[in-house]
C-alpha cells in the first residue's frame, strides 16, 4: 500500500509540474530544466518519507516518471 500511495502522490507532483511548466512557457530552457530537478527532488523526498527505502523510492519515482512521460507523449500525439 505504501508503494501505491507514493506512486499516486508522485503523479500528483508531476501534474503540478505540468501546470507550472504551462504557466512558465515563455521562460528559458535552463529555468525549466532546473524546475524539473526541483520537482524530481520533491518526488524523491516524498517517496522516501513514505517508503523508507532508497531502492524502492528510486524504482517508484522512475515508474511514475515513465507513466507521466508516456501519458504526456500520448496526449501530444492525440492532439496533433
């Protein structure tokens, strides 16, 4: 249940990242990359707080990032 909770919270974090990225669409690339690393760090900290295992945290964070990326890719293909 901890993995499921961490995965859901991390997907919420990635949704927040999408919203903030949409708000800062005119920012330079370096600032958006830095913002990604801030959200990535936040996802790792929350995952590690819930699961208390570094290996599981990196696995779940990678999984949530892959799910987020595949969803974003799918929506980009559908929208044209």
